[in-house]
């Protein structure tokens, strides 16, 4: 069984300019990091011309489908009937994208099949992680 889910999504960048085109993005879930999801944007879609990847809590994405969530670098909120807004805050500025809520729900359902919500802790190898930390501390 695969340990990673990757789902392309269509993101619409919200900007001051009239109606920006859709940009490709990919949602990622890896059972080795069971509490997190990643959203990546390819180099041509970014101002710096390099791939940009944001990592945030799966719970944040789930909760943000229903009501505004987040007060840090990543914020998620519903927008109308079928859109979800993701805000990415960095020192260089803020990017705001709209994604179809159905695409996010489909991704979260696949992630839940891989690692059910509430069972993420069973994926963690705490002994190995602690050993790595101790090895690096010596």
C-alpha cells in the first residue's frame, strides 16, 4: 500500500489584477508525517521562479472547510458554496488562493482512508525519532 497521496488541484490566485488564471497546485499527504499536509506550487506559478511548498496541519484544512481557521502563516476558510480560501503569509507577502472545496474533500477522504483521523499517532515511530534526537545531541 502506498504511503503517499498526491492530488493535483486547480488553484485560483486572488490578486489586485483582474481575474488571474488558474495555477496548478498539488496537495500531498504522507503517512510518515500523519498530522500534516503539504500544498506545493510549481516554479512557473511563483514570483521567485522556484517551487514553493507549504506544510500545515491536516486538522486545519479539515476545519477550514466549515469555518475560518488558523491564525499563523496558513489560514483556511470557506468561501461561498463550493470554494475554500487558503491564505499563505510569509515575510515577502501574502498569497491567497481559492480551491474547489470538493477537491479538498476528496483529498481529505483519501488521506483518511490511508490514516484515519484520530489514529495518526499509530503511524509515529517515537522510539526511532527519540533515538535520532539523542544521536544528534551527542
